[in-house]
């Protein structure tokens, strides 16, 4: 009998030790152990947080391979003359904000190849909107519509008021097609579903069959129409599919933006060739046949997609063909001399100037009039808005004793609160200073 009791006690003790050890390892919060004293296992699929962020195993290349979005830019890339600096996420910004009023999605045309970061059009947009409005660029060379869709979901962490999506007619259609048909994750974006490599136009190097032009005002540049036709020649099924995927993505982003209360600006950056078309015509040049074919088909493609975007209820479409063609008529270069299809400073400035007035109208100004607001974070924290900033009432009854009705408090979003100077907290009761305007002498 004694042996049985000893065995029972031993089994119970061993079981208790195993259970407590398991709970301590898998669910330490159940034991009331402070989080800074808890231990966790290292995941086999994900590295520890800081090891993942500050890893040094990445290539030193500008673009890195990615299994989901094909390529991403290298994080922490130092500043160069025409590339960088990159932030922690690999985007071309000096830092990562907690909240951004305007988030910009795009490819290398939006990244700002050819110029310092300060002269990219998102940076110039920031300057145009002023210091009270924050702009964050999420653009990477080699991206297309599919990546913009993926980044839209991720951009919501910044709680943007406005999202600008800048498509590029020069290669977005082909890049969108390649990703939708090449990565299983994005297969639902297919429209035709039955295409293969035989349906695509023949590859063309960027310098193949180029056309060098010299205008009468001294501006010179090089066109590459055969290369750009790869994303614009509607005679090929994959080109039509690429534009169809761009349309599908535009609709999907619009639907999701409506759910999250984000205003959208869509634009399509044209090729250098289309930007100079009016100048070519004005000087009576005899264009290369491929050039004429490109600008004709590209213009049709842009107009068709723009008409779709314009019909979306929460989208403001900004045309860039007209302002870039007008800028090209001047004697100032907006593109480089060589075959590079990215703008230079003046070209990027033209894009920023076209988008800035629309973005400025969509970004809500910070409220500064005297009012009681409740912070939209589920905690029912009441603040007094003044011209100087926001003052917290730690206790709701303090607001009531100063003459405010809690039921009349307007909601203040976190992204609006972050734009206001915080003046601290108060328990004072002085309706003449802290009460509604009617109580103020």
C-alpha cells in the first residue's frame, strides 16, 4: 500500500512538473510571468526580429530576388547620385514614418532613376504639399500593377488619407503579365488564362532600332520604340492581357480603398516617346515607322485604361500625357540625351505639379478650431482641440465639468492626432478657458 502511495505521488508530481514546464514554455502568460522574463522558441521559418532586420546576408545588388513579388530593393542602401538612400524596407526615403498622409506606389519612374532623391517626383510632391503633410514613397524599379496591389495592403499600416498609384505604360503591362502568369499566388489576376510564351512579342534590347533625334531648340534625345512596343502592341495577346490585368488591379485597389476610407489618385506615366510626340509633329519630322506605331497604340491604350479609372467612384485620375507633352515643347530637357526612358529633374517636376493640386485637395487639413473630440482608438479618450494643439482630459467628467457634452464629441482619427502638437493633460476646471466657445468671454 505504501509503495502504491509513493508511486501515485511520484506520478502526480512528475505530471505537474511536465504540465507547468509546458505552460511556462508555450503559454507563460498563464502563470503571470512578466513578458520581459518569458522565454520563447526560435521559429524554424522566421529569424528572430532583429536578426531579420539587420541581417547582412543580403546581396549588395540594387535589386534582390523575391519569391512573391519577383524583386525588391536592398534595404539600408546608402545615398548615391541617382539611386538611394533606401530605408529599412528598401524604399527610397530617409526614414519610415508611423503614419503617412500620402503613400505613393510605382516603379522606377516613381522611384526617381536619373536624379537625387530630392528631385524624384514623390520628394517634389512632398515639397509642394508642405511640411504639414507627409509623403511616403513605396516605389521600386521592375514593379508593375501586381506589386502595387500587394503593396496597397501593406501600405495601410501607415493609415494614409491618400494613395497615389502611378502606372507606367512603358513596361507595366508586360511586367504585370509575367508576374500573374509566373507566380501561382497571383494566378487569380489572370484574365485570359490560356496564354503562353508564343503569345508574346519578340524581345527587343533597349538600344535595338533606336532613333536619335535633335530638335531645333538644341534638345536631343534617343527613342527606343521597338523596346516600348513590347508593352503596347495590341496585336499580341499578352500585351492585351497585361493591360487587362492593370485594369483588374485598379478595380481591386479601388474596392479595398473604399473599405478603408482611403482616397485614390491614379495616373499613367507615358513613355518618353509619347511625351515628345507633339514636338516631333510640330517640327515636321519624318518619324521612324516604329515610333509612329508606338505612340499611336500607346495613346489608345492609355485613354482606354484612363476611361475605366475615371469611372471608379473613389478614384481621381490625373492625366500626365498633356502636361508632359507641353513641357517637352519647351527648350528645357525633360529626359536625358541617351536611350534612358526615365525623366530628369524637369520631367519629374512636371509630374509632381500635375498631381500636387489633386492630392492637396484630398488631404484633410488638421482641425484647429476649439472642439471636444474623442480619439478613435477604442479607449474613449477625450481631448480638447485648440489652435495650439490637443489637450487631453484624463477623466471624461473633467470635460463635462468644463461645460462639454460627451455625446457631442467628434471622432478624431489616430492619423489626424499625430499631426497635432500634443499639449499634455489637465484636470483643471475653468470653463472660460477650457469650455465650449459659448463659455468663453
